[in-house]
C-alpha cells in the first residue's frame, strides 16, 4: 500500500431497520495539513450496505483534482472486499447481473477510475476517532426530519 496519499477519506453508513432510515458520514483529511471536511446525508428508506458504499462515492466525488492518491478507510467488509478482491470488476463485466446496488457500483467505478485509490478496512466501533465520527454523522443524518429519497432503492425494492 502506498504511504504517499494526498487525502484520507474515512467513511461509514448506517440504517435503522436495514432497510429503513439511513445515512452516511464522511470525514476527509488533507494529509500533512490541518484541513478537514465532513459530509453527511440521510435517506428515508435504504440499506446499510448502500450507505456504506455511498459514503465512499461521495468522498471521492468531493475531490477537486483528478488523479489524487487517496486512502479510503472503511469498516465495511462489503465495500472494501468488493474492491480489494476485485469482485466489482467481474460484476461489471457481467453487467451486475443478480448483484445488489448496481446503480451505486456503476457510479463508484466512474469516480474510482479518476483517482489512485487504496482501501483499508478497520473494525467498526473500535475507538478509531475518525470512524467514530463518521458513525456519529451517519446516525445523525438518518435521524434528521428531512430525509432524501434513495430513488433507485425505493423503486426497485418493491
């Protein structure tokens, strides 16, 4: 793994009921500087895996410059393994047939290919400060009065 990252992106997702109300949280840190940004959004009906993946997508989409060296830190085995074990590239070749969240995986691959992205899995709820903050943001986002519509999920989940 490359230690010369420009940006660290910490991500987490949450869903109450799974499916149910959900949200994501993102903490971005510019390496070697005190610059840090946080992002979050809540959804009225979604899943935990969708929120975990959307957090990564949003973090990568917030990068202003192309071809940045990024470390994404996530407690989601679903997201980290899908990329690091290269499953998502096989799913893509098969048109995501039978796979969940094809809309988000397609969106992920577009932004993923614009940067040099490494992933690191960490155990959730293990006193990792940025992961704990992402969890707080995700849960807070899911509890907001005004929640966004996860239109793809809502339209395909019956």
